C-alpha cells in the first residue's frame, strides 16, 4: 500500500467515525461514584481500546496479535493504552492508543520493549499522541537497558495533525540515535513504511522485511510520477527484495509475518540486552570434524569454493545467521556461536566476484563490524581477498572514501579480533581484512595462504615487463618467474617471520585454535583515547 492509498484509508476512517468524539464525553462515559461502577467503566474503556479502527489487509495480523506472537506467552504489559489522539478541531474521532500499541514483555525470558503500529487506526500514520507514546517507550528502554523492537506498518506522517507529526518523527529519530550502541534496535516492516516513517528503521541496527508485503520508501510511486514523470511500482521502488538485494536498506528477508517474527527471536538470541552486558551463552556444541577442511580450498588460486563450508565447520552446530545475505554477496557477515558464545563473522566469499572488496561489500562489512564492537561481540575474520575492486565506476562512485569505512571500523573496534587467512590476501585487501596492523589480536594462516602486494601473474607483469618483452619465449619465461614469485611471496611464511601472522595452522585445527583464542581474549581490555567520537568517512 502506498503512502497516498494509506492516507485515503485514514481519511475514510476519520469520516466514517466522526461522531465518536461527541459520545466519548457523554454521561455514560463519565464514571459514577461507586467503585464497582468505576471498575465497570474501566472494563468498558479497555474493551473499546482494543477494537480495530478499520478492516485489516487480507492476511495481515493485528498490532496486538503481532506482539503476542513475538513475545513469550502472557508476558506483554501495555503502556499508554488510554492515550488518545489529539483533537484536530474537525470533529474527528479520538481513538484510544492513537494507532500504536506500546509496552514491554519478554523473549525467551529476556526483557524487551516493543511497539506495533496499527494500520487500522488512521492508516497507522503518526500523530502527536502516537509519537509521544513511541518516544516514551524508547526512553523506558534506555532507562532499563533492554532491546527495542518496532513493528512498522504506517503510511507516514498524519496530515491532519500537521507539524506536530513531523516534530515527533524528529523526536523519535533523536531517541534512535541516543540508543544506538546502547541497546539493540530492531525494526520489522510488515506493511508500508513511507515518508518520515522510513528514516527511523534506517537508523536502527537491523531491519526485517516480508517478501511481497513490505514496502519502504521516502516517496510513493504516485508522487514520483507526478513530480518526475517516472513510472514505477511500490515493489520495484522499495519492496522487500529490492531493499534486501539492491540497496541494502534491509538486513533480513522473511517469507511471511511469522517468519519475520521468528527471525527477530533468533536474532535476539545472539545479542546482549545492552552494551554493558554479555550475549546469552548456551551449552557448547560438540566439536565438528574438521578433517574435510584440509582439502576444501582448491590448489588453483583462480578456482572458486564456498566459504560457508569453512564457516559451518568451525561454528557450533554449523549454524550461521546471515546478515544482508542478498546484498553484496561477495562478503559474508553472520552471527554464530563458538563454544556456546556469540561471535560475529566477516568473510570473503570466493563464489561471488572472487571475494573482491567493492563499495557495497565495504559498507556492509563496516556497519556489521561496528555493531559487533558496540555490543561486545568478538569478531572472526576469514580472508580470501584479491583486493579492492578497480574500475572507473567504482572510483567515480567513491571507493576511496567508502572503502575506507571498513578500514576505520576494524581499526576502531576493541572487541577480541581473530583473523584466519585462508588463501589470497593481496594488497589493500590484506590490510583491511583484520590484519595485525589494524589491531587484530591473533592472526592465523593456513598453509594455502598467499600474502603479498598482488598476485603472482600481476606482479611478474609489473616487475619483469622489459624482460618479458625482450624474451624469445615470453610465456616460458613468465611461467618460470611466476613459479619463483610464488615460492618466495606466495606463502604465509614471510608474514609469519615478521610476526604479522602468529601461527600457520593445519586447516583441520582451525576450530580448536579459535576456541583457545576466544577463551584467552575473554577479558581483553583496550582503552581508547578520550574524545567525543571519531569522524568515520561517511
């Protein structure tokens, strides 16, 4: 549903129930003096407060149903249930709750704060009371140090309330920023999320969208066509798939609402309640058999393999929760567990563009690294990278500035950082992918690692250009020079000799080394200089 369509629904709902404001102050609504009458009046008001405003979209759950399915059974306590919409002076209705349900409860026994926008009341648009309730919930989450989950289903600002609606959007964003890095913030888009409503999810840590249902954009298709003449659809403009794969605005793609809520519960199981706590820990899983890793990486450097096979072998139960899996697939960002404790994983994926670092991959990984650092989640890096992607389009799009975000994120992170060089680690790719020089605590390499300024073919072409041009048999000479370069520079041992690599290990022993390293680094301390904040190259 576009913003314009949602506004039409909201206007119709207002016109259809305009007389409620008159009956709300009738003598029947004024409590009698007896306690029993007052309790009966309370019950009538409670019943009226949960009545939907207009019919729901086919297949959509109600706001309270969504909360009930997300939280542990019976754990939800509502706040602001009797808050009413502000009067706009036009006789419009003033429903209880004003289109948003707010409160707190538990997920797997752990406290969370949650709000759910109700699209049956004014189309889920934000009015003044709606915004104040949401802001109050954010303040409660900060005071109590628990995650905030927003279930978004809104057409944007409530036009009837004018600037008050816009003011509350700004107040909400200010709370999002204040909570950033303090408590986890998760947005779930379960319908339209248009106009100003889209910016709050953009600031939160993770966004979940439902395939074929969710839409998130600043301006709807009708307005775009009126202003620019471009014709598009809500799905093409900001649908769940576009947001997950094209622009990276979302982090998880769910099949339906149930799947979206399950994703949130799964995600929370990896995260601490706040930046001062530790993530939940579980019983360690049995160590997997890592023998297959010894033969997983092809001998030919240009041959691809699936990095996920390595990752599944070193984490508990082979389970990975991929973040932005469909966006910039040349790099993997995932949450997992090792010996029952949460870790964040960043890994090049040779199956896609040889695992090269481009703009999208750099920004995706940088944001993930900064999230893990903010919430004390150790970082494991698996490097097989030919370097940064070259080309006119990348240079003109700002790969210097935007690629530097990943360098900044790794250098800034103070959590335990462990790197495994699996195969290629060339040029700037070597430096940025968790190198010792950016502050990694422990760097390991497989015997198949090749750590150098560039690959052998490229290096020989640069270093021996004149010799090759003058040779009677340049191909034979090239082959000899490449072999010599590989023998000298195409191994992990020159880096190990300088202490840039702490150990060269057999692939099958990777998990054992990671487990010991994570135990040793559990109490890591890394004080930073006092400052307001750094200035990441945005």
